[in-house]
C-alpha cells in the first residue's frame, strides 16, 4: 500500500470518519502515552487523526474500516502447575499465529487473590509470561491485550467456572480438569489442534536461548518422596505419579558418581530459577528427570529427554515423540547409561 494511495484515501474521509477510525485504532492497539506521542500534530486534531490512520495503514496494509476480529483466551496466571501454564502459553501463541496476525487477541489472566506460594509468580501481563518462559515473541501486528480477573476460593471460584462451557477432551490431551483450561478448547478448534500437536509430536512454541553454546553437561531433576507420608516433593510440590523414593535417589547418586569419575559433568537443575535452567539445558546433552515442567522445557529446546512417571499415557506420549519414559526407575537409569556410553564413542 503506497503512500499516495493512503493519502488519497484519508483525504476522502469525513471528520466523523477520521474520529471514529483513529479512536478504533488507538483502542485496539492498547495505546499508552508514549505510543500516542508519535502522532503529535501541533494541536491540530484533524492532523492527529490522520497521522494515526496513516501509521496504521502503512504498518498493517489494511483500511481502518476493515473490521478486526477479536479472539479471547483464558489463562491461569498464578494457579495450577508451571508445566500446565507453559503448555497453555505455547498453545495460545500457535493459535494466534494461525488465526491471522491482524486480528485482535485478548488474554484474560485469572489471578487468585491468595495464591499458593509454590506457584512461582504473580504476573499481570501476557507478554510477561511469554518472556518468563523464554518463548519467542509472537509476530502479532496488533498488541495482545491482557485483562486481569482476580478471584478467590470456594463459592467465588464455583461461580466463575459455572459460566464456562465445558467440552470433553480425549485422554491426556487436556492438561487439567479446570474449566478455565476447557474454555480455550470449547471456543477454538485451532487451540485444540495445537494442544494435540504438542502432546503427539512435541510441537512447542520456540524457546529463545543460545543454540551455539557447547554441550558439556548431563542435567537431572527428580522429585523425591521425602518419606514423611505427605506425598510432597523436595521442591514443595505434590504429585504421586512422578516422584522417586529415597532408595532410588541413592541408586541414582551411585550411578552419578560413577559417570562423574569417567568424564561426565552431571548437574542438577535449580528448584526455582527458570532462567538458570534454560541456561543449563542449553549446555546439556540430555536431561533425566521426573516428568513435569523441566521435561516440557527440555523437549521444547530439542534436548534428548529421559523421563520418569508411572502414568501410561505420559509414557506413551514421550516414547512416541522419540524420547524415553518409563514407570520403572531402573529402566530410566539403564537408558541413561546407554546414552552416556554412546556419547563416549
């Protein structure tokens, strides 16, 4: 769209058109004071309207009277597991890409008023979640709008979930029984497609990290049953299908010492330092870990992954993706020895 055409089109707009279209553009783009400042026109309001419209037409190559479609996603800001939120962000970004970069996207971020402290963070903008997870920024032409909705426990949560239409999903292909997750499936078939693609083929939204760094370490991270009968992991989380016993941890430590004596630099991931773990995984030949956030991140970074869990659907999922997963911890250690042997060749 050349500048002469743009000027001719704008010249034909009435004052009312200029006001309506410029207002719509500023609203859709989530304009801030610094954003608006670029359109200054020395107190000439009509010129200001024209500057806004001209910027929009040059940038997006569309006419302002063309209607933008709005798509809404729901996202759990400070509730449920970190891995579940990682998956949701990945699915949302792929869905936005397929829906057309010129559409308007709204992410409703549901934030508990008194969140569980193990849930990591309490961010209020969807771009902050994208950056936290080290996902590449999307190429959406209209800025993503974040709308934070706070809610409490009990009746308030039930009232919120009662407004959301549920849609049955298959097997492991939904990541939670929370109605807020189900909203995205029910509203958009493209979201469901990308969720299945993630689980079937390990197709995560790209991670930003240094892909040129030399691989020098074997990374690990196990959730350990502390033996108190509480079913809590060493990082404070709970999930009985993926933690190892103290005896199994001792067995792993013996193997770790043996491999260290040979040549390998074996490094445990951090409990609560996401950015550091991205750095460590970028240097890793492989990861052996309890199924969870870090096995999602490793697969998103194309790191060879050995995972432990006793859930059959998870085991099938990993193995179909070309990684390894077993509910028998000894099998996981055998696979680790096998892979380390191959690295020495």
